[in-house]
């Protein structure tokens, strides 16, 4: 039986590049011939649209899966041009967040993904920017957490809060959960504060910090409006090169224990 690596792409702070990382890492891993499922848990459906799927035309969504009205196999959509599948999301995901509250609701996504485990090498979960039941489900289902963050003033405080959350999840419903790595995103080396925060991050978290750094890149920002990962939109851009490098680094490393 295949045991896929399931990663929650999470940060309680918004605007740090979670969806950009989920979409582009999924496509980059697909380009290495790994079998990838991208799970969109955000009601905005940005990861869904980022791989060219119209969130307004879904027969089934992740909400249907979480509420028991469809299976992952029924709801997933193949995106062969990007060598991945997506479990899509739309505004209905808000109803799933409410419906999951209750006994055993934290493990709903884990049970659903187990039904397709043999089909994938990687499952990447794009989490909403809050500690909702959807995020708890993602952390309960995952073997590791990939934390994107900007090197800015409040970043370290936000990371500390997320690490505390991960420890709580480990102590209650998922003892195997580890930090896969911390990814510096939207990085501008000309910014003194960015360099300072990056240095503090490495000093504090050490090997948990990925060597790969995702720079500020116009192509990364443009690609979602065309419904494409950046490696399809502009494969020679610095953003595309960075996410391909991240995929390579991830394939060669082990998660770091808390």
C-alpha cells in the first residue's frame, strides 16, 4: 500500500504565500513525475482557480467530501496539463467548517484521504488563514506542516503561535505531526528588515528553514489570473525556478522534529 506524504501548507497569518506555494509546489512535484493531489480547503477557492478549474462550475467540492455527500474519488478533478489532481473548493467550504464541529470532526479529512492514498505520492493541503476546523482537519490528516512566511516584523511571533498549535495537535489527535520546513516567501534581499528577520529565523529554527527562498516575482503574481502555475506560465521566471528548487530540496530531506 502506498503511503503518500501529506503536507498541510499552513500559517495563521494571511497573505504569506500559502496558496501560491500550494499550487506551485504541487505543479513542481508533478513535473518530477510524482503523483500529486492538491487539496483546497479555503472557501475563496484560489488554489482551485490557480490550476484552471472554475470554482463556480463544480459538480462536487471538498465541502461535499467533508460533509459525507461525496468521496474524494468523485470530487477530485484531473489537471493533466499540470500533472496533478485537485480536490476543489468554493464558497460552500464555509458550511463544511460549521458542519465539522462536533465529536470526531477533526478526523474527517484524514479518513476521506485514506480512501485515495494508493493513488498519490504527495497530497498538499492549502489551509485557510485561521485556526478553523478546516485547518485542524488538515493538521490531523498530515504527516508534516510546510510553513510559508514573509520576512517581516510580525512574522516570528506568528510562527511561534503556529508551532504552539502544532504541538497541541501532536498532543491530542496526531502524535506524528512534524514541521516539514519553513519557507521564506516574497523575499527582497535589498530590504534590510527582510535580511534581519531571515537571519533571526535561521538562528531560532535552524534546519527547519528551507534553503530555497522564493523571491518577489511579478510572474508569480500574474500566473493565477491565467489559471496556471508559474512553471506553465513562465518556466524561466525566478518564481518558477524557486519552486522547482523547493521540490528538489523537499525530495531530498527529512522533516525536522519539533
